[in-house]
């Protein structure tokens, strides 16, 4: 068997299925498109679920892909074993109601034996125990030896997820040889030993599981196969684990070189090297597909992978940041197959570097916190750190549990790992609850998905009126033949001028009518099987299937949406010119009254930058560029320089929207015909929405005029309030601010004098606690600055001792604690005192040994809290 590289295997697979008349598309992004059931794509068929369910029409009924995948369920095993990985590639061929078992199995055999040249005698197969059809295809039609066909039960050879489409499968295995076996005379696929390696699973989706547990035969049967690229590469290269596969091993060698550590000499080092190798591949692809580090969802997965890799770099002795440098090797071995890595190289490196620097800061903070908890354990004579605290270190500072355990073990301490696991499970449950159990949701069928011939043609880019025939009416989730006045309905036409919501642009509203009925359309959306759904209410007469209706799109609403949509294209271009090419669209919302545009950037956009961006967009509007839409082959569009948006699905034919020589993007949305029709562009706000993602909100056209009118009204009211003319407004405001500043200074001085006078009476309450003087006092409605000044005055007058003060205002409590240097040397710590005192009054806080503060919510317990300070100091003094 000839050795074959991973990249060559991928190319051969896709080329083979091209010869079988399959549509071979690029891998879909790792971020699912319109699928709430997944955080990240975790299988080859995951992006194709809408094709299987009939919600969307595939580019062809035969497809083949090599799909990027991420799985994090076994992340703790990555690096520990040599077979677990978070990032992998899945080869697959798919049939949507086209060919079935016979072709799928025959082509699987042909590719394995003729294109990969795997020896026939090395191949075994399994089938579902009740699937005689698959058994006969292998044995009778293909002549495969029956002694190498193994029947297995439902757990092994039947695929299903909840209700809906499911079916038996047939798996193809490679026999690695007796040296990997268990010496059992009955050793064969299904055995727990390492001899037989499954590398290609053919799923025959022929049933639908019903709510009563029964299985009904599907009218349109599907094929879904999956072959792990790394796994078949192991077979083709004669290696035992994925880290020895050529492309992955190249990254591993780069990690070893950076660390200055030879792989294979030390188990602990090898584990760290494997973790970094896997994780740097995963994070490079995730960032290229638009994921950014954050504390939730897919962003949290990325952050966890980055921090885990960075931490293992520290264990290997690597100083400073290093992960971004490893991206070069990932691109070197995978960039040809995945050009997005090359296109976004600088962006990927920047995200990784920023996150790694941030982690280097937080891990140091985590060490400080851990050392503090460690000292408390020793003082209290305890040896076990609570799982709650260990989880806080993990969750807040990215401090892995195994590092906490290792550090504590060195001093004879341990962690309550059971409590930690409970906290982790609580977090997972919160995540599950937030996301919802959506595993089966994407398989639920729209009633239109069961209908034939409901495809709609959109003809309304230019014309806002036209005629269409009613293909279907949906009322209360059921297909009906007619709907009477007052009924809420969904109407599908064969042709429509109504733009369906898509690409962030809101759907059209308006009226569908004829002489017998009228439907007020509130919104328009895309439906299954190529349909366009008009959501509305029958406001007159009776609507019937087969009716011919006149489409009347609300012109004012469409024009407003189109102005804002065109402006988003101009804004996208301006952002790239001012901020850099990394400023990519990360989401948008286009409605009649405003536009919202999310983009990737790592810091707030300055006022000067916003001014420049706004000016560039307006210049493009004033230049009156013609807005031209052309349909062309996607490769031709990309060759012309048309920008494709992340997360969008494109077919072979695409629509390219150009605005002069300034902007060119792939876009299916509605636009104005000339940029001048946008009138004017005004940015309303800019801010952050997630880590590395900023948002601009803006208005165009009439909305700018209304915005300026409101500003004029506001200026007029301000002038009237402070009795100034508009041309002298700024000078008058400056004078008022200066006057206010002087008054605040006078007030502060007065409060300070009062606090100094009260200090003498407060000193009368001084008590001694194990040789340490303590003064406590309670105030009302005192601001925080004055409270701190009062505490400082009391401390200075005491010369030696501790001051604990409380202030009650608006139902809330503030505490301040300060201590002199000599009592700190005796063991007094203001931060620990204020934390314990505040707890009594339902609060929390902390700080330095000499000064600390806290907040609380139970004013009724302030006296009790102040009195408790004596016990806290008594426990601290050595």
C-alpha cells in the first residue's frame, strides 16, 4: 500500500466524487448558519441538515465535501491520548433523494481499493443486523466475502437523533494486523481491541422515527457518509496516531522547536506538546471563521483552547507569547486547502497574541489569589481548598484545575474536586438551559416542506408591483385551501415582488389583492423548498388557493430599507480603509428606520476615526455612484475582487453589487439605483458588543433630517435653560461648569472640616484588642470620598491602630477600613477585615493591608457588623 499525504487524500476524495457527478463545494464555516442546535459544526453532515429535511434546496442532489469540524466534549483527553482531537476534517458524500445503498457502497469500495489502493484483503465491513439489503449488496452484488461482513446491533450500526430521519449504516474497517489484536479466535470488527479500525461510515437515511416509537419509510431516501480525514491518513501513512500524520506532525515539530524540547523523551512534555499542536490548529480555523474569544458560547470554547495551550507553553518553559508564531506552520500545511487561513493570517495572529497577553496577566493574578487562599488555609489549620474557590480561579482567571491541584500538592494541600465538579456541572446546566435542548429542532418540518411545487421566484429588485399565483396558504401551521377575512395567514406565490428577509435586511410589507380579497402583508421571509412566505392578515374577502393576486410593495418602506442597505456596503468599505482589512462584517440589521453594522475590531473607534469613516461614506453618496447588480459565476466574481461575507452560503451563480469603483460585494439584497438616493449618512453610536466585535448604528435619508431636527430642538432647549444664545452656548456652559466645580470644592472642604470635628468624638469610642487600638463609627448620607477622608483623619490622629467606619445612604451601606503600618506588621489586614465585616451586613469587598472598602445591602445589621470587627482583629493579631 503506497504512502499518501493527508492533503493528497483530501484532493483524491473530492476528485473521485466529481467523476461521480457530485457537486463538490468548499467546507462550510465552523460557525453554523441558521442552526441554533449547534455552537460549532461537529460533523460533515451538520451544515447540510436543511437539505436533508427539505427546508432548503441543495445546489445539487449529489454533494461531496471535506468539512472542518470542532468537538470539545473530550477536551480533557486531548493530549492525554494520541487519538483525541478538538479539530478534525470529515470527508463525506451525500445524496438527497437521489442514489441510495447500492451506489454508496460500490463507490466506497471503489475509492478505497482503486484510488487509495488499500489491499482488498485488509478490508472488513459491518452492517446493521436487520439490514439484509446492505448485506446482499456487499456479498451477492459486489462479491465481498461473507466471512468479512459482520452484523452488529442498533447501538453500533443504526443512526438516529431523537425523532425524525434515521436509518441503518454500514461501516468499512481496516485490518491493522494480528499484532494489534487480542488473540481471540473470534476477533473481528466490534471487538474492543485495536486490530480493526473503522474509517468510513455509510448512513442510509430511510426511516422516520415517530412519536410512538415506530419507524415509517421515508419517501425520499438519503445517503450520508463520513470518513475522518486524519484517521484514513493514519492508515495510509502506517502510523499509530494522528500526531504522526504528516501535516499534524509538522505543527508538532514546530511546537517542539519553539519549546526547545525533543518530543518522545518525556511523557509530561509530550502531553503539553500534543495539546498545543491540536489547539493551535483549532483556534486558527475558529478565528478564520469569525469566532472571537469571549466568556460564553463558541467564544468561550476558543478562549478555553487558547488558554489551555498557553498554560502548557508555560509548563514547557516557554517565556512570553508564542502561539501566534505557530500559525505560520498551520498555514503552511493547510493554507492551500483552506485559503481563508492565508487571507486572514495577520488577523488570526493578532487575535491570538492579544488573548495570550491577556491570559499572561490573568494567570499572574490567579497565582496571587491562590497564594492568598493558600495562606488562609494554613492559618485556619485546614488542608483542603473548597471546590467553589477552585472553580472561581478556573472560571474567572482561566486557572485550570490540574494546575491548582499541582501547586497545592507541593505544600501538602489538596482541592475538593467533587465540589469543583459540582460547580462545573452547574455551569454546564446554565449553558444548556440558555441554549435550550435544540438537538431535534432543526429536523422539525415546516408544513410547506411536505408540499411539492411551492418554489417562488423573486422578481422585485426593480419593479414593486406585479402578479403572482397563490401556490399555498398556511393557517395555524396547516395547509388550507382558503382563508376568510380576519385570519392570519402565510401566503406563497409563484412570483413575488416582495423581498424576503435575508442578509440582515428586513422583509417587505405591503398588500396582496385582487377583486375578491386583500391581504395586508406585515413581513416576508424565505421558506422551505425555495418558497417565499408572505406573513399577513386577510383584511377583505376570501383568499383561495390558485388566486392570482397583485403584489403592491410598500414603496416608502422598501426605499428606506434599500437606502440603509446600500449604506452598509459603503460603511464596510470605509471601515476597511480607515481601520484596516481586519474590519470584517460580523453581522448587520437593515430596517426602514436605521442600520446596525457589526464588525471585527479590537478597540473603540476614536472620534477622529468615526469622523473620517462618516466622511468617506458621505463622499461616496455625494459622488452619485450607480449601483449595478450582475449575476455571474462565483469564481469570476471573486476574481473581480467581490467581497464575500462570512457565514453566507453561495451557489455557483452569485449576484455581485457594485457601487462605482468604490465597493463590490456578493449580495442578494435590495438596493437603491444610485448612491445619491441615500441622501446623507449619519453615525448615531459606536460601541462594543462582544470581545473583538464593535457595532455602529447609523441613519440615512429622511432619518438624518429628523435626527438633525431633534438636535436643533435639544440645542434650543439647552439655550433656554441656561439663558444663552446659540453662538455663545459653549462659553456659557464652560462658565456654568467652572462655577459648579468651585461650589463642589467648597462643599468638599466644608464636609472635610465637619469630618475632622467629628473625628475627636469618634476617638472617644476607641477600644483595645490584643494591644491594637480600634475605632468604629457609623455615619449617614456621607459620600464615599468624605468617608475615606474621615477614616484617614482618624488614623492619623490615632498614630497607631485600626479604623472601621460605615455609612448608610439610600438603603445601602459602605464600609471603609484603614490601619497604621505598625499594626499591619502584627498581622492586621484591612482587606480581610472589611470582607468579614461586610459579610455580616450582606455585602462583600476587599483591598490592601493598609486600606480597603466594601459595600453591603442590610443597614439594620451595621452595628452588629462594626462590633464584629473586634473578633476579626483578635484572630489576626499574632
